[in-house]
C-alpha cells in the first residue's frame, strides 16, 4: 500500500504528523506529488524528509524556485525568494546545500507505475494546470485529461481533495476506503498536507492499495507553524491565517 502526499509547503509540523499517522497503516511506500516547499517556514526540514520517500515530483513551487515563478502573485514570489535564501544559507554545510539542490533538480514532472499516473497538476499539464471540483462541468478539459491516463491518476496542486470521474465529481469520505472499481477512469486529488484549502485545517493525505483510496485527515499543532511563520517577514500574514481556517 502507498501513502500519497502532496503540497507539504514547508510545513514540517503537518508533515511529521502525517508521517506519524502513516506508521499506523500497512504502508510500503510514501510518495509526494510536489510542492514540498513554498509558503511555509521549514523548507530544509521538509526536503530532508521528502528525500526518504519512494519518489517526489516537481510541483509549481519547485519549478518556480529552479526556473521562473510564472503566474505567481507577490506573496508566493516572496516566499520562493526566501526559500532560496534558506537553501543557500551560509550556515548550512556545503554538502547539504549540494544534495538539497540536487534533489530538487532531479525531480520528475510525472511518474507512471503499473498504469497509474502521478502528477502535481493534471495529466495534460503535470506541473501547472489546476483541476478544481467545478471543472467537472468543463467537458473539453475533462475529456483531454482523461484521455491522457489508462485508469487512475493521482494529483494535488489545488489543496482540495476529491475524485474526478467520467460521470462526475465525488467528494471524499474521510477514513473509509472508496473503491475505484466500476468508476472508469479516475483522477484522485489527494489534498494538501501543509496548507489545506477545503475548509478543514487538518493535514490531508491518501492511502492507495491498488483497488481503493482512503482519504486521511490528521490533526497537528498549526499554532506552532504559525508562530514560526510570524518570525519570517517574507512570509505574508495571509498565508499564516489560512492555516487556522483551512481556506
């Protein structure tokens, strides 16, 4: 069984809580669908943990850090620039700087295993395209994305968990397996570990056993993350408030 995480966003408190919860299940591999960094106060610690996963993908925040912050607002851009300064911090040992940058530079934009596709955004645009629940009514967008997969695709990016099927959108059921058989092609958004935006501030991740998905929500001390964020002027207070509300 796999534990599938996404959008950690440098929130190590949320990541540690999620990983602690993963140990309660019969999980063989942990994967991350991107955005290990960005927005949050602990990019180095999160990179160090993600380096131990089976694989991590490139999210739009890693892409912005390595190349250009295309489409980023000022809040996100400032957070990326601060993250870069942490990766290059003079107090960090040169060997750690080197392998962290190498880790980010080696991230794949998509991964396919046993017919299952893993992306950050969508099958059509693995890094940047969003797929929100309301997009289920965009017939052309959905048809193009479904045409890019065999059966199942896992994605993140929107910070809103749920299932997109060829028949419609299905809201997640927390803590109970949802069988994928009979749904046809499915795109599963696994939600966000470090910055949920579906009204639930708890960290979110998915368990996948090859036949069903289980959406997991995990409480963590977001006030600890908030306190740390408040010490970093480059991290906008709007980003701080979002952790309490899950919006």
